[in-house]
C-alpha cells in the first residue's frame, strides 16, 4: 500500500497522522493539515496499474518465475497482462508463447509503443520500446465457443 502525506504548517506531526483517514490500497491519499493539526483530504488518485499486470524484467527474475506467476494470475483473474520495456521484450514474448503452446492461454491483445525516459547520469531523454500482451484463459474461451457444423457431409 502506498500513501503520500503532505503536511503544511503542523506544529505536531503526530497529531496530523492521528487524524488520517484509511484509504483503499488502490488509492493514494494526499492530506493537507492546518495549524491545529486537523487533517483534511485534499485529493485521492487511483493507481493506474491493474491488478493482473506483470511487469517483466530480463535481469531481476528468471523466465520460469514469470511463467508461474502468469499461470497464477490467469487462474485468479481469468486474464493477465504482461508488459516490458527494451531488452525485456523477448522475455515477455517467450512467456506468452510458452503459455499459448501449453494451451493455458490465448492472445487477446498486443500493443507496442515507445516510452520516453530520463537517464539518471546525464539527464538526457531516451526512447525505449514497450510491449504489452494481454492473455486470456484458454478454458474460458473453450467454454464460450460454439462449433458450427459444416454442410459438406
């Protein structure tokens, strides 16, 4: 859970924290406090990341980790979104193709784009490729599909 606290002009910070309101884990809370220590909610904003998204890295975790995690998400949410930047794109494609070949998932949507990021050292803007592949449970598709008989027989 991620929440941010903005306190302005509070004499006692603990008093401002006591008056915080519990917020859903998908929202960020911004609290502005006045001199008396009363917290007032200025704004809440929802996180943009969906619960069934997996951000893939080619250096942090092995390939099989993402396969197992994607299987779990497909069982739980009936769909999964695999996304990656730059050199992690082949890992996303491998995970997706593995799940499709095993008959666990079918491709629903693929989106490609570029993202501008700043390099820490020099401060220059770098364009990186981004991919997002949405996979749906193959069992769900099999249950809803209807076979059409051919008239050749």
